[in-house]
C-alpha cells in the first residue's frame, strides 16, 4: 500500500528548515493528499542533475562499453546529501572494471512498519531514520548542534517531515564566498506569511545557475553578520522600487518589514548559517535575527540623512559606506580581511555600539596604510544618525564632539602630532583621557570645550559613559587628520563633513 502525506497550509512544524520545505511542497503541489514516493521522485529530479562530465558503463546486452553523462546532487546540496548513485553490479573487461548501468540517484523513505512519534511534528506514523539523510539545520537554536541534543539515536521523521526536509534545499537562499565559506538564509516560521514571501519575494529574487550563490547581496564576505546585512540591504532596497519584484511582492515585503500603516502581525525573521565547505559542510555559526522591522526604520532614516547632503543615490551610497570597513592583505593584496565590517554589522543588526570597531578600523587600518584616506563621504552623517536613533545621544553633545574633533584632527595634521591622537585613543581611564586633553591644549593651542571637562558620577561626561566620549572624539579627530592629509585626487571621493 503506497504511503500518502497530507500537505496542509494550516499545519506548520515550527522548525524553520522543515517549514520552508513545507512551503516549497505547497507551492509545487498545492494543499491535498499525495503519494509520498511520487513527491520523492519529483524532488530528486530537481536536486540531482547532469554535471557535464562523462563516465562509462558496460552495456551487457550490447556487449560493449557506453558513455553516459554523470549526475550528482546540485551544488551546494551535495555538501549535505551523501547518498551515492547505485551503479548496479560490476564486471571486469580487459582488466578494467565497469558498472553495468549509469549510477541511479534515488531515495527510499524506508519507513518502519510500526508507527512511532515523529520527532518534529509529534504525529504518530511510520517513521524513517534521519541518519540516512542529511537534514543540516534540524538544530536547537539555544544549543547549536547538527541534531537536537539528547536525541542520541538520531531523528525519526514521518514521511511528511522527511519530504519537507528534502524540499528545504529548494527554498534556501545561499551565498558562496569563494571556495572557503558558504552562507545560508531561511526566513521565519509563520507558515502563511512564509509561503507568501516565498512566492512573491524569494522566488523572483532567486538567481539560477550561479556558482557564487542564488541570491544577490549588497555586500558579502566570509563572515556571517556582514553577509546577512548585505542580504537585508538588498531586500530593503526592493521595497520602494524594484525591477525584479511585482507590486504584490513589494507590498508583501513592506508589510513584513513594517514599512506601511498596517504591517504584518508576523514580522519578518531571518535565520543565517555559515560554515566551511569540504567533503561535508562544517557549520560554524547559526544566528537568529528578529529586529528587522526596527532595522528597516533605521535604514529609512539613513537614506533621509544622505538625501540631506544631496546624495544622488542614497541607497548605493549607504552600501558603499557600510562596505568600506575592510582591507587587502598579503604580498599580492589578493585577500580581503573584513573582520571590522563584520563586527560593525553585528552591532548594527543587534542595535549595539559599532563605534569601538570604527575607531579600531581608523587607527589600525586607515592610519597605517601607505595612502591614508578618511572614511567615505556620508559615513559620519550615517553614524551620527545611529547615535541619535539607537544610542539616544544628545545632539548638542554630538555636535560638540564633532566640532572639537574636527579642530583637533586638523591641528594635529598641521603640527604633525598623530601621536596625540593615538594617546587619546589609548586612554584607559578618565585620568588618562584628561591628561591627553591637557596636552592638546598646550601642544596644539586648542581650547577644550567645557562640556567635556566635568566628570560625573559613574564616570560619565554629560550623561554619557566617558569611554564613548573618548571613542567618538577619537573617530572625529582621526578622520579629520586623514582627510586633511589625503591625496588630492581622492578628496572628492573620500571627504566627509565632520561638523555634525
């Protein structure tokens, strides 16, 4: 008796990988009851394809070798599924061994006769042992592992969950960073919204046949947070205008991101995975991002700030600003190190403090390069907006720091006093900080603003932790120093307003 499964859009599982697979099945087959093996063969035909390579088998009926085009699991699915093609029996002809048929890439559910509880959905049904598959993301988000901890025997899945686990490979978005790193993205577990998102957003944005990935990202690198931010910037840029999404797709995206008066009650969520490819996929990290509506509102504020400085294309300028925090390394400068960009992206995604990493990048990268450039045009406008919107910093204090930092950096450049800026950056406590400011007054003949001179309870200055004041002042000053000394031919590209 054939095994049947019921595809029901009102029955989510709650696991992001399985639910994405259910969405793929619902879109391909529609709600209803289906023969499990028919679905299995349809899925197999989409994830096992011809490679273009030629092999040989021995045709026993014809009594001679024949060529065939090899088949394998589509990249990067082949990093997870390790079920090999079955070549049939082998024969030796003239000291050479041949299979007697082209390898057959096939799956069998191998359901046990006695019903058991499915580890994913809880239904009592015949189950299959998940060890025969590679379900890469059946993980506990709190305790990262390939399988749920405590289930040492592996996962037992009913036919519906097993098929959805296989279909998940057809719904993910992935990005390759050369041959070294892979990133995967799966969206949230509200099944109706996920289905709508898949139909009108994910599928239209999917790129076919590109070994670098099946989704475009505004920026990408080997780290998980920078590439996730790049994907989100790409999505955000589709909301107001798009040549790739329909009006329905842009409306759905706007509702999920809270960009309309009546947003979706199930806001957009994102799961991001990164790892190293090899004989198998070595997972390094899995992250869950839930603040995407707030991040989209911040994105809109950033575009407004860039429009105020007459940016012709604020979205592209924002991408350029967030992309800049990397450097080329190695003798041939053929390796891009973007750890600063990833840490800044992590802070932005979690609404934390990105300024220590911006400071580190300016002092440890830009200030030490042979050609010393300041931050790109608009950078400080964007991060000043972040200070206001996220860190709730008083605009008056921000302007004081920006103005004094501009004067300090300019004077340090004129007097060849970069060491003062490093001393400021390296201050370990308020005493060190004020000692440097005292040196500034005497060596550069500058007056320190009175707003910075009063230390309050809890080592705060004007209500702000002293270390943030020091960090911001260091950033403004070093950027002004680098701008003053930047090569003339680059001034139009790299200069930026610092006065707030």
